[in-house]
């Protein structure tokens, strides 16, 4: 490829450190190392120093934490997105934001190519590249894992040592992890055998449920338009609010997940995740909807969740269908206002109370005591009409 300048999505880890050096040698052009701060625990000064030491002509580190929560996490949770019944899409939802800013950096730096460290087996290559294409199709895309002759992390470590690049993978950390504000994921290494239980020492965001406090933690989350706006009556901006939920969830052992999922490219993959704040937020949001959403609206919305979640998982955030579904999801959130009280206890997140000025729950109708608003005799005709087709079938001897 004839490229003049490359912007690499750079983390400072093994893969992207090797890629940074490889791009310079392979293409003989300047490489800008771009890093996105989306809430991972990182020594950004060290990342900057390492990028320059590995040969980048410039390092660009962007603080995207506020945008991540407001423009990506919250919209996704307004839709109750969940993939294959379990996964809260912590890695998936971060990729479009990282890619969007990478494209902006490329445009600002006058680069004509972008590169990433995703392998040819995973989902991230699709997520990054669909975003690049959807935002600036003129950019050349370089995916080293699909081009070079390095076929394993063992070979990457050998390459890094030969080039004098420090490597973070050690026998004490024989897996790959990815962290952001929403979650941390663990894959590969000792986790590739789905029968092996993850070592408790691996987890960093949550305590083991059995080691969580013996007394439950109660909290109240206030929502407005489907977004959380306060905890225990204290109004908070999106980033500090979500950070507080992460802390509360982590202290109570909430949000651990061990699953085998279906990757977009066709294979199954085992992943272990910690999503403390997101687990609390989804439980609370879902519970508030039980009293604020019409039954039939909820049925239609719920039928769209797998499609919406699949679009995020597969990398179609910047697609007309995702934007269309987002507007649909957000339309039904206008009435999702109120407060949910939750009980956090040893890995469990239990809604125990909810209230809303938009509540469709009417105690006068639902009560088991005497009431003046519901005529129980009306149920006779209702049941007969709904049972008519069953009666006709039975009469036919079926």
C-alpha cells in the first residue's frame, strides 16, 4: 500500500506496541500513536513515553470518558441492550467511540491511513473497520493481524524482545484483558478451556460475592427520560453517577459473568466479564419500566432488543438501522421517570421498590380487597371470547 501517514489505535500493550514498530518498518512512513481514555486504569504518561520510544512521531491521548457515558453507555441502556441474554456489551459499545475519535485524529493530522490491533479472528476488527468506513471511507485501513507473518502472541513476544519493546504479558497474567468505564473483559490463555473456572485473583472491579459485606446495601436511583440522574436523592452528572454505581456494585460482588458467546465471524468464544455499575443500572431501569411502560409498547420494544444489541455487537453503531432503532427506543422512554430502590447483597441486585408520577399501576384496580372500580363479572365474557377458538378446536376432536 502507498500510504503517507498512519494513525494507529494504540494502547501500549503487547499487540499495538509490536504493530507500531511493524508499521514503521513495513510502510516507511510516520505513525501517530492515538490512545483513548475511556476509563481504563492506565499510566497515561507511561503510554505517551512508550509510544514515542517505540518510534511514533507523535502520541495523541484523548479523554473520552464523559462522551462514553453520555453518548454511548446511556443510549444503549435506555434500550436495555443485552447480547445473547447475558452480555452487557462493554467492549462492543466502546469501539465506535474509539474509532470515531481515531478518524478525527487522522483528519486533523493529515493522515491517509488508520490501523488497529484487532486480530483476524475477533469481532473488534469488524467494529473498528465498519466505523472507519461509515465515517470516512477515503481512509486506507491497515489490519496487521491479517497481513503479517506473526501468527500467535508467543511470536509477538519474541518479536517485541528482538526489537527491545517491553511486554506486559507474563506467566502471572496469561490472558488478555480489556477495560473501560463499563466493564473489564478477560479472554484467551487459561480461559480458552471453557471448563476451567476463572481464578478469583483475576478479578479487579468486584470482590467475590462470598466475600462481600454481610449486610445488604440499599440505594435509590432516580431516572428522567430513561436516564439515571440521581443516587439516593443526590443529583449527579453522568460520569460521576456511573462511577459511583461501579463502586457500589464492586463492593457487593455484583456484575461477574462467565459465558461462551457467538462471535460475528462465526466461532464461539469464552469470555469472563465484570460489569458492576451496568448490572445495577439495567436492573433498575428495567424495573422502573414495569410501572411506566404500556404492556403492548413494552412487548414491541422488547422484541427489538436482540436486533439492537446485535447491531452493537457486530459493529453497526454508525448505521441507519441502529439510528432508526435508537429513535424508536428513545420514544418510549419519555414516561420512564421515577425512583427505584434496590437491595445489593453478595452478588445480587434486587429491586425492592419503585415509584413514579407516570405510573400505570393503580392499587385501586389491583387490590385483593374490596374495590369500586373493577367489575369482576366482566371477566366471564372476556374468558369466553378468548376461549372460543380453543372450544372450536376441541369440538373437532383435536
